[in-house]
C-alpha cells in the first residue's frame, strides 16, 4: 500500500496559477485546499479562478476545498507621488488620516485607518512593511501621528502598519468583509478565514453573517494579533479551524517569540479537536528559486513534527515562478518529517474525559489501530466529525472518510491523515455494507486481500452524529 502524506498542503491562488496547465500540475502534486485571498483582486477574478480549480479537480476526481480569506482591518498607508520613498534613521515622518491618498512624500503619507491617532501614544513603536521599517511615536493629534524613524529603508505604496505589542482597536470584520462573506457563500466556499480576530465574539459574528447569507462553511480563525494570543482558548473553541498567520503575528509579538507561540497554538488547537494551518513565508525563497533554503526545510518539517494539519504556500504559488516545484518541495519535506515523528502514540488523549459516543468510538479506534497491524481505517460519515476526532491522535494509519456529501468530502481535505472518498451508504444492504465499503477501496488500489482494517459507522445509516460502532475485518473475507 502506498505511503500517503498526512499533512495537507494549502496553496494561494493568483496570477501564477491562472495558467490551467500549471494549476493542473499543482493539483496533481498534492495541493488540496485552495485559498482565495480577498485582500487582492475583484470578485469576478476570484470566481473565474475557483471555477477553474473545480473543473480540473473534477477532471482528476479529486476532492479539493476552497478557502476564502477575508481582508479584515488591514491598516495600510496610502500611496506616494513617486510610488516609493527612502526614510532615514532619525528623521520625522507623519501619518495623516486627512491627506489625499495619492499625495505621500518623504515627510508625510496618508492613512486610511482613522482610529490610529486614538490607539497610540508617545513612545509606542510602529512597524511598517512587516517590520522592515520601525518608527517611534513622538506625539499624536486628532488626525495625525508624528513619528521618528528608528529603522529606515525604502517604503512603497500601500504597506501595512502594526503596533508592537498590539492594542489597535479596529474591528475584525469590516464593511468589505460583510460583503465578501455573502460572496463567499454565493461562490460555495468550504472555509472562510477571519483576519485579525481579537476575541471569540469576532468569530461568532462571522458565523451569524454566514448563516444570514444562507451558508454553512467552516470558520478559520487567523491568529495574528497579540489580543488573539491572550484569548486563544475561547477563539479556538468558537472556530472550526485555526491559521497561524505568522506575518502580522510575528510583527506584533516580536519575531523571537513566534516559534514558541506557534507550538502553543498547535497544541491548544489539538486539545480542542480543531485543525490548524501553519502559514506565511514557509518556502518564500521559492517565489523566485527552484529549491528551498535549508532553513525553510527545517521550518516546514518542525511544523509537521509539532502536529500541524496543514502547511500553506502564499506568494510562492500566487505570484511565484515555480508553483508546482514549491508544492512538490512541500510534499517531500512533509513526507520525510512524518517518517521521523518521535511519537505515534495517543498519550495526549488517553487521560481525556470523553463526553460523546462518537468521540469515544474515535479514540477507541485509534487505540486499536496503533496497537494492532491495521492497514487502514474506514469511517462512514455524514458530517466528517468522527474522522476529524480520529485525526487528533498521532498515527501513521490512513483514515478514509467515506461520505455521500460533497461538502463533507471537501471539508475533510484539511484534516491531517484523513482522505475523503465519495461513497453513499444509504442504498446498500446493511448486511454487506462493510464489504461494499472495503471493496470500494480495493477498486481504487488502496487495500489488498488480507489487510486488516477498522470500520466505524452508526446503527442509523444516513443520520448525522450517530457513529456508535467499530468493527475489525479482513479484506477479502466473505461478509457474514
């Protein structure tokens, strides 16, 4: 049986993947979640890209998920008269909320976020362009923030601003996000990522907006604010998945703090049975190079060893020269790291108090699978919950989430070690259901005669949340 990569790959759509041949190579290289970054481009462009993804995935009978990433309150400067300037250490520079957005020069630039003069005070530190430039606040006026440049350099149009230590009061969901949520529902997205949430209420508000628009997609909380780190438990609990957005997060908490916080987020997400995506600059040099740096290889591998469900590519696939090579590199790094995991036991769950029958079945399944020569786990599922719970336990045994619902199959693409398989159990005689499910995997070349597998299902086939049994069978044996 072929060794399968358990860690999933998320890629960002963009001009580099508008070429159908390149997009096809990326899908065949193993990308399963496709991110539409609503911070850039218009809806018609995103819609065309998503349609192309679905067309190629359908051609190859692949289940793929669509992730719409909301812009959120990205605080940016305006534009310069000459497109860019150079700031010198020690000079003064002003951020002005009333200046024309195209009138920036070496002394002043416009700022769309009117709340910044209220959110900062003298001696606060502002970081521009992902921390490449650093300024100290000298004084504030009702519409201006006067600063002194601490670390200078080139500054170009529309760069972002962060406050060291957090504390910006901008709401997580903007008017644009409200509109984009409705568009995400219309486009049939499987996940929507909420940018810059500060607390669980931001996630709950997004869920309310999704339901009002008639949608039911999963919500991914992007952890990128200091306040979010302080409220991790409640934010993760309110979400369906988590993204470690290391760009803005690293700027706000400081780059030296980021690795430990990343490990903490992954650990807490697994405790709450939520998938987690590790993102930002994972293979950034592959935007222009055909191979990653050794440091990037180590970064990806360590995220895998920590238990991340997925690793994400941003500019590498959106605007990079070698999207297919970046996905191929991510694939081989993940596979190698998974071979060297130090623990495949379930020690992180064995003392956990269980509240639901399906959770008990999932934990029992993984215990048996890790202590018997099991070749695979077949989970007949309506919602995908049982495969998700199974995926929280470290194991190298593949979990095949078999469902009649396309939405469930797409949602499961994000779960570590879970492989979605279309299968409708509602029209099959229960006496031969196990045999039929196993036969489906045999037809796909996944299982062989003599393989020992576990099958989980509910007594009431076709009913959500009723997984209550597991059975061990040998592939090829006559059903009885």
